[in-house]
């Protein structure tokens, strides 16, 4: 049986439930989290999504991201995704929550988080091809060179990282 996820409106009010595939097909908005992990040298951790992923296989994205499970809070989802995908236990810092593009005309209500971590990562192989710590300068170069990044990562990049003049 497929998991059901909360469908939300622009105010993040639950208006129904469905599985992910139906939500993408009908362009319903689901709740998601995106966690940006930095190391103590202020390098950002990026991951290349597994080539086996249905959506955006082989694309670069934030250190970890995922959907908020039914009955779960954004904070709980962020902590769960960090543990599942990277083996990190910790409490990420909430940054913002907004309607974020996640595909061709598809949006999600995404809570964005950050976390500083220098621990070795335990990568979930079925989700992630590779992980790298890159400087903001290198990240800007990769985006400029048209490396494939997920729409939600590019949204964050355009609204937060790109504006950072300290690189």
C-alpha cells in the first residue's frame, strides 16, 4: 500500500491526502523539508541523487531532503531525513518555509533548514550516488556551468546563496 501524504494549500493548510505519484501528476502541493549541511569551513554539502530515483536522477541537490510523512512535523521530518540519508543525529536550524518549485509546474511547501556538521557521513546508497563538500564559490561555478541541480535546490540557491557576497 502506498503512503499517503498531506496535500496543502498556499497557507500550508491540509486540504486532502494522496500518494506522491498522484500529487505530482495532479500538481498538488505536498509538505517537504530541505536541509543544507555546512562544515566548520563553511563548505556546503551537496549530494548527487541516485540514478535509480524516479524524479531528477543524477541531479545535485541539498545534503538531504524529503517529504513530511503523515502525522509528522517539519522538524521531525528534517531530523528523520538527516538520520536516514546521512547518518547524522542532530537538530537542524529552521530558516524559512515557503512554496518552492520542485518540478515542471509542481510546487511543495518546503521548510528549509541548516546544520553545521563535521562528522563522517553514512550515505544511504539507494538514495545518494555521491556527496561532496564545496565552497560557495565552487557551487556558484557548478550552477553557472549548468550542472544539473534540482529545482528546489536552485530556488534556494537563487534566493539565499547567490546573494551571499562573502564567497
